[in-house]
C-alpha cells in the first residue's frame, strides 16, 4: 500500500513577470517526525507535472523524512527513453545537495503482474526532508514520456532502538537461519546441496528488519545456480555502514511498494564494509528465483554491492564478500567461478554491449558476470565491472599474488639469505585471508610449519647447510599455489681473523696529539664474510674485501685497537691489540757533526735540529714495531741517508716547492716489537745541503 502526501500549491513571481508553481508535501500523519525512536518503513509518491512536451518536473518540495528516492511510471516493461535527475535537502543540514542522475535502465520483471510499474534504480541520499526532480526526453525532442510519472520517496524507518549490524561468527561457527521466523519457507522446497566452499556470514532478513508482510507470496526456486550476476544499487558511496540495514530496507520497500514486485530483487546484498545481507526470501542455501537480471534469472543468483561504482571502485571488503558468496553458491553445484557456462535466454533483447539474445536460445556467459552482460544497463558500473576478474580469481583460487615478503634474522647477499638457523618467514597474498584455508612453510619441499589463512608469519628452525624455503597456500577450493622459493644458508660458525689488527706509522703530518697510522687486519669466513668493524679507540665499518685503513693515533697513549668480523648469518668474532705511539724529540738522538737548534711553534715540540754539514748524523734507539722520521721541508732542503740497524735503507730528498713542517717522510714497519736503531746522515747536497729534523715517532 503506497502512502501519499498532501500537496499544497502556491506561486512565486520570477524575473520578467513569470509565475512558477511549487508543491509542498505535508505528512498525512505524525509518523516519521525527527527524533522518533521507532518508525515503520514508509513509501509515498509525488506526481511529476508536465511543464513542456517531453519534460516533467517536480519543483523544490518539502516532504516527510525519506532516505531513498527514485522515479516510476505506468507500464513495467515500458522503457523511459529519457534522463532523470533528483536532488534532496539534508534533514540535519537543511542544505540542498547537488543534482544526481538516476539510472533508468533497471531490469524489469520477467513475468509482469498487475500493478507492477517501470522504475529507475533507487538512489540512497540519506535522511532528507525535501526533494526536487526533473525528467526530460533523451534527445531533447518532444517525444512522449510514460504516463503516471512519479517521484517515489522511501523512509526506511527505525526498526530497533539502536540500529546496528548483526555480526556473525567467522566462518564455520555461523549457520544462517533459514527457518520460517526469518524467511518463510515455501512448499515444496528444493534441496540445498552442500557446498565445496565454506558459507560466509550472512545477516538474515530479520537481522536487517525485513517486514515480511510486504512479500506474502511463496518463494519460487530454480533447479540450480549456474552463474552469479554482480550489480550495484546506485546511490552515494559515503554512507556509514551502520546505515546499511536501512539502505537494504529502503531497496526492499522500493521493489515491493513502488515497482510492485513480490520481494526484493537481489538474492544477496553487500555493503562496503563487507557485510552480506540476505536478499530475496526462501533460504540462502537454496536456488531462490530472483528478479535482478532480466532474461537470465532462471539459472542464476544476483549479488548487489551497495553504492555507485561507475567511476569509484568497490572496496576490498566488498569484493571479498562478493567472492565468498559466489564461491559458496557455485560450490553447491560444482561450478568453477573462473569458468564459463551456457545460459538459456528468457527474453529477446540486447545487452549493454549490443549482443542480441533470443528467448529460448543458449548463450555463453562467465560464471561470474556483470548485470550489463545480460541486460542493457551500465550496472554494475565501469569500475566494479573491471574488478570482476579479481572476484573470479579470489572465488575460484588458487591464492593469487603469493610471495615471501621478507625474512627476519637473515642477511641477503645477492639472491642468497644467511641465517644462524631460526629465521621468521613473512608472506603476503592479494587473495583475502577469508578465502584462504591454510598456509604451509616448506623447507626443502617438506612442510615444517602451518598457519590459518589469516596467518602471515612463522618462525622456522633450519639445520646447518643450504636450504630452499617457500610458502604454500591452500585456497578454500583446495587449489594450491606456492611462492617463489628462496635459498637460505644456515650456519653458526664465526669468522676467523687470520691476521690480528696491527698498527704501523705512515707518511703524513704529525701533531702533538695525533700521528698518522695504518691499521691492518685480515678476516675470513667459511661461508660469506659480510663486514669488519672497528670498535675502539674509534668506530668504523669496512667491507669484507677491505684489509687496511688509514687512521690517526694519539702519541703517548696506549690504545686497544678492537675489531669485530661478521658473517652474513650474524656470527661474529673479535680481535684486539694494544699500541702506543711515542715521539722521540731530536734532542733524544745521538749526534755527530755540526747541528744547530731552532725554535718555532711550527716544529714538533717547538724545536728542531738543522745541519748543512756533510756527514753529520742523528741516531735514535728504541724498542718498537714501526718508525717514522719527522722533518721540515722547503725548496732549499737537501737530502739525507737513512740507516736501519746499521744498514742503509733509503736516500730521502727533503726538497718541497711549499714549505711544510712535522712531515713523516720516511716510515718502516716490522712484524713484531724489537730493538732498532734509525740513523740519518746529511748528504750535503750541492746548493741545498740543509737538513732540518723534528724527531722520530715509533709505535710499540
């Protein structure tokens, strides 16, 4: 029974002296007043008046509260060759929203009964109290529009004190109540074959507040479900999921009271949060005949996603639930969601792609198809239609996009991973967890750990050696897939220092607080050396190929040079040695020949010796493992012989284009500490005989 609103006509002047009529709808009773805790579902209609040939309008009209709007007309099978738009005024904001298009090519019923009307898809606009509408002929001509054009408003009401979603346990613990208390069972009932796939949670008709008095007729059944058609319901996508039961109630009321159907058209509805709602009554596990895809209802089920998906994709949660329902329903009849099937056309028509169907003939469809595949409609929108391959893959299996995302407690070298033996394997897949039965971690082809489909990580234990590690996923269909395997080497042997850290002096500038030195070492590993770190007295990290580093050391201070070698598995070994650089001033040497003392802050220690006498010498004696002669250099500097332990070791030329001081110009390093003498002798170079020395530095 359709409730009407009283229309009050008025008039306002507009520019140019014209007059526009308007209508104000007054409620016929007090139901639906804002703030009322409990309200029944209500439907009422407002006539669209003709303002010109091929045009119908409803000016801005105040109404009772409503949340869903559409247009309908006389003649269930008569198409509306036009364009329709509506706008609504928000109940709370009092603001008029933007014009929104109504989808006019909704599927008609296959069997027309008295009282059925043609109608647009209903549009969810949220709680509103004003409406404006316009319908024009498609090509702008004066062609006739259908008779009895109305704007139909639906208030989904409030059926509980606090309207909430009915959540069901996941997944096997939930059994859908298909008893007469939620869905009156017709007679006779068809069988409900078990499915090869688990049943997803479904909110029953009682759960979303179906008024069963609106659909008193018994349910009709198909022989089986061969295919699933996916739809969208039209309307805004920014609804709150707490509103979903109200949206479903609104669609139910629109289908039954506006279009005159005997029940809601879809078998299932899914909101953007993934909640599944029971649609047409008769038992969700039975092949209930729906009214969703004109010409192909007799062998299929219809699943509608709440919202509009012309340009905006459906959420992952919604796609997941569509895939789960699809897998379960087709699984009752042994049908592969990724396959195709022959369906018999129940009507002669063309679909959205201009494919011609003839009633009684058979045509090939995908098991998971869009509404537009069977009827001339944009439904389920370009965006959702493009997501149907994903639905098929998720529903059919195997698990898609499976990969090992990471290994923890390992280090990679190229494509090989090294570990001490207990890595954590982490994986990921694009197929949602709700469609996955289990994961197994395989080592060398054998399962060593397992998780549910919600798992994503597992720690494993590996014996020493080289292994192949992968993850195997079992889809709820039983289809198996595996991630690309990884090579993992388990080892617990620490690296070895084949040469402990040693310190030797090098050329460079010497300061009172620092002397230039070279640190040397050698480390190896039985598998793969990763790096060597210097821990004290400084910190640095070196590659596995490195074996020396130029550093500085503080004279007069004993320092432990501690190093740590790591392999790729994380094993490590330490090595250390203590060294002390010592400065021997020029005054500590034994002199022969003529030497003169010089003072300057530029010299090491503030003083130096200088000689131009051929054969003049300085000799230092020390116990150490490395030595460096420290001099001043200039363009007038001469040459000197260097003797080590009485043997001539080098002829050193001190000449330099730029004057410099405290230069370690000659060095020598031995394998161990020992007593040594270093003697320098002035050569007496012609034209530049002068040799100036700051002293000797050695390391012990």
